C-alpha cells in the first residue's frame, strides 16, 4: 500500500489544456487571415497537435526527473522521420507543415542538430503549466511498490532450481554453474541423451520394502522430473543468449568479439542481469521479464541517439556484476521512473475524462445525459477499477468530491 505524503506543488502540463490552447491559437490565426494560402488547414492542425502531444510528454518527463523548467522551457527534440511515421505521411510533408507553422508563429524557432535531429521552440502562449499536486514527492515509496509488482528483488524470492540434498555432488543442478561449456560444469540441459535417473544402484538381491513395480514407477517419475528440469534450464539459458543477441545488435553492432570474449560476456549477463536464475517464476514470468530487459536496452539506445557525446562501457564491463557505477543494472530505476511517469499521465487523462463527463451530465449533454448520477458513477467506477490502480481510485474519489461540491454550489 502506498502511503500518501504532502508533496510540493510543481508545474505539470495538462494534455487537454494544451490542446485547447493549440486550437485557440490556430483559430485566432485563421480569423486574422482571409487568404487560404495563409490559413492553417486541418492537416496543419493535426501536425501541430502531434508536436504538442509529444512535447508535453517530454516536459512532464523532465519535471518528473527533477529538472527546473519554470524559468525557461527547453526545446522540443525530435526527428522529422519519426514525426512523419507518427502522422503517417512523408518527411517532405512534415517539413512543409513546419514551415507553415513557423510562418503562423506557432513554431518560434527551429534548430537542426545533425544526427540528433531537430529542436523546435513552440510559442509560449500554448504552453502554460498547470500546477498539480503529484505523487512525485513520495517517488521512492512508489518505486518500491512498483518493484514489488513488476520485478521483485531476487533476495526475497526462493531459488528457481531445487538443489538435491545429496552427500555427493549432484552434477545435474544448475545452481552456481557457468553458462559456457568451457568454464564450470557442463549443464544437463545441453545433454539430449539423458533417459534415466542418476544415483546409487540398488542391489537386486536385497530385500527392500518397495516392490519392483513401485521401484519402476519411482524411476519413471524421476526421469520425467529430470527431463523437465533439463528443458527448463535450456529455456532459461536461451533467454540469456537472446538478450545478448538483442543488446549486441543495438548497442555494440560494430564490435567484433572472439568466442572467448562472447563466453565471458554471456557469463556476466547470466550473473548480473539474471542473478544466476535464483528466482522462482513461471515461464510466462520470465518471458515478461525478458520484454522489460528489451525495453531497458531500447532506452539506452534512445539516450545515446539523443546524446552523441555519451557512450556505454565495453560489454564485458557494462554487464559485469562488479560494475556498480555505470553498469546495465543502473537502468532498472530509470525504467521504473519512466513507468511511474506513464502511470501518472495516464491517471491524469482518465480523471480529466471523468470530470468532463460530469460537466456534460450537469449540462444535459453527452452520451450519459439520460442516466442518473448513480448510474454515471457506477459506469466510471467500473471503467477505472479495471486498471487495478489504488492511487487512481483515490484520485478519482477526490476529483468526484470536488466536482459534486462545485455542481451543488451552482
């Protein structure tokens, strides 16, 4: 449960307010010009709304990271091809639309940054920050809560592989063994010819309590369990290889490595990124974690594209479990902050939508105008509860109280 704390009020950019300001700016411009060649049409408006939507995300992300943008707004950094892809048009169309928006004064300035794209400065009349009390003041508590939901700490989970309690060393266990055949013990997951259980053979002439049929069933169950463990180990080790293939293709595409160096990197990834698989989880859980790892690699790649003067360490250092300063594991908190920002923005949009529905309902407008207040409340409650976010429901209840008090006062 996330405890509420009194957090400082910081500027946040409201999506609906910025869109309204964009529409008002374009309408004022069109009212002043009678010629069609000087007016902004629907396509120009759509491009302006796309730019403002992406710019709002960038500004709110900067605020969530603690940057002070109250004195001066940073420029909107983007790429012409990415804008064209988002809008579904050509790059030339985006360039033409930007020229029209600059002529209208919507885009105040544009600077070309070479490989890092372009930087746009939007008319300050459009971006007026709306002060909102956000949960960022208690960000550490929320990050801890998200960690428990997305990817629990390894130290709080039980080992994934059951260690056989034998007096002799069990070579079939994958605990604390290296991935590569040249180092450590060769994993049983790579041996496809295993068909029986390893262990001490029983003497046939001894009088044991178990019958031969019972002993045969025990061996059969043991063989199935061994094959299952072997298949599970092969699946987990394949995750390591897939991750390294993905990270290498994006972050170290031009790097040429020998087989020995590749093996060293794989073992570092196995130990640092996957914590030697000392985690209890299903196949679906591990596949979900793999997707999070891919997103973290994409985050690093995007950061390097935006900052050409930055770089990452060589892979044998970047994925080393001893690298506590600038290793890949440092991206985990970064990923959580981005997820937190996405959740905050999503909650704001949902609450604003609910408030708009109540305003329309009080005026006898909208699709819910024929429903009672209780029916509208049930509809909104069912819709928001589907997100399974306690913070969202608390904010909705506060917003509902403010909305009802305002309507009753009127």
